[in-house]
C-alpha cells in the first residue's frame, strides 16, 4: 500500500500516534505485562525508525519492544489485534485516528479474548458488574460464598488479573511440610533401639569405671523433592502459576530441584532460589528456550534419568511430574523411561490439569504409557488442588502407590 507520510511525521508531538502508543502500553500493563515509560519511549523510537507502511513490520516492531517472555506472547497478540483491529489499519493510522475499541476479535484469529485483556481494555466494565453483584447480594445473600472460597475453586485459566495476583499471593503463603524419612546416618539417642559401640568406648576411655551403654537412632529429614514441569504450548496457560508454586517451595525448604521441559530438559533450580519471584522468573525466561513449543516427554525424562537421576533421587526422593501427557512422539520410549524413573524414587506423583474435567480419560498414547508407573494421579488447576497436594505429601510417605489413588481405578488402565 502506498504511504503518503513518513513515520517521523506521524510521531510528532501534535499527532495522536504517540498518544495511541502510550494508550496501548497502558493497556498491556493493565493486562499484566511489565510495561513502563521507558518501553513506551522505545516503542515510539522503534516505530519512527521502522515506519508503519507494513502491518507485519509494525506488529513485530512492537512485539520486540513489549514482549520479554514467551508467556507474554498470547496477551500481546490478542491486545494488538483488538487495539489496532481496524481492517483499513494503515489509512486510519496515517489519518492519526484512534480506532473504536469495543469490537470482538476478528474471526480468523480463532481464539477468544483473554479475560485479563478484556478487563484492561474495558476497565469500567468490571466496576459496573461488581456494582450489580453488590446489589444482588444485598437483595439475597442466601447460599453465597466468600471471595476466598470462590478463588480456591476457580481455574487458573479463567482468572482475571486481580484474581491471578491474589492467587499468586496465596501460593506465596503455602508451605510444604513433607514428612521426615529415615536416612542412612545415625545420631545419638539415649532412647534409641541400637547400641552405639564407638560412642560407648570413647566415653569409657574418658571416664573409666562403670561403662554406660550409649545408644543411637537413624536421623530423619525431609526427602528430596524433584519437580519436572511441562512448559509446552498445551500447558502454557498453567506454566507460569506453577513456576510461582515451585519458587515458593524452593525458598521454603532445602533439597528442592526443579526442571522444565518442552522439547528439551532445563535445570532451573538455581534461578528459583532468588528471593524475589520477579527476578527469579526473569532468569528462568532467559535460560529456557523451548517455551510454548512441542512436547517430548520421553526424551526429557530419559535425559533426566541419564544425567540427574543418580545424584538427585537418593534418600527416598519424591518426584512431581506436572504435564498433561500430550506427547509429540506418541509415547515412543516413554514407558521405559517412566519405569526407570519410578524405580529410582520413593514416590512418583503425576499432576495433570486435564483432570479438572469430569469425563477425562487417558486415551492418548503418551498417557497410556505413563499411567502404570505413577503412584498418584491428581488434578492441579486451582488453589484447592494445590492445597490438596500439600496435604497428601505431608501425610505418611509411602512407596509404590500404597495410598488410595486420586482418580477412579478405571482411569488408571493403560490398555
């Protein structure tokens, strides 16, 4: 399309393109992206340099400025096509006219608008709904529930920006008091069932006379906790909230090791040890290169078994496997690697967001290959499921699935 004005002419203080970019930056910030005045200035300079003669160039120019992490791509993509949605985009921009915003996404986008983005674009809409809800509550308060109960049962995928912030704050307060297990080492214990001959002889050499029999018992400490989290495209809407949970657990106790995988395995344990969760997630975003891609579960678990299993799964480690089980390799080699992982740890717990559906059945080849080798199969999609997980892990630590399964037995069939 021919252009009659340059981008530098459009970005003059008297025009409205700069104002539109500022408004777009505020929208992204309200939707949860870390956008400040510096990024808006960078966006203005970038648009002035690249120009607005091509829609794709304009899209990727703003994308390069505003998007820092893979999990921000969906929000930015939806925000861009809603905010700059006019079919005759270039003519409107050249005329420096801000398009009307209350229009749905184009049909070719094929995805519904994020609730967080909708609230960012229509901030007054939520206030009006809240006022209506207050009126309804004043009229009839029978069978209502507290905000906390509603938040506990709400799916992470359906939360607004405010609800997601409250959920992250609640996750930061969670604690994981996993039951202590006996180790191979002993400690002095006057009531211990085992005699400590070395300590007895040393005491006799020091004091002489009557020999007092010293006793000992096994030391107890929480077992190591290993987390393997799927960050593929099918899990992208849950991955970030799970990273908050893993950050909380890592900073709450020792011997927690966290790995993420999509098409490859990445150890992010040291990054999650930063006290500031934002700094930790920034480091994780820089270290991981396969966000929101495909899933090779068998390849990732096989790499963990070869490189990390012997050094991390000692002393009765508990493994949390967070994935939906949708494998790009159709389960090739997955059963063998799951069997080895299961034999190496004390307890293998599979956390699957798809279990939130009442009619869920493990029909894919990857799920069918994994099911025979897990001790617990549990949902993980809201705060209530995380609290239930903590309650289960804090109970008696049993090996090889002696506890009752979390799902009906017919779902555990691998045939």
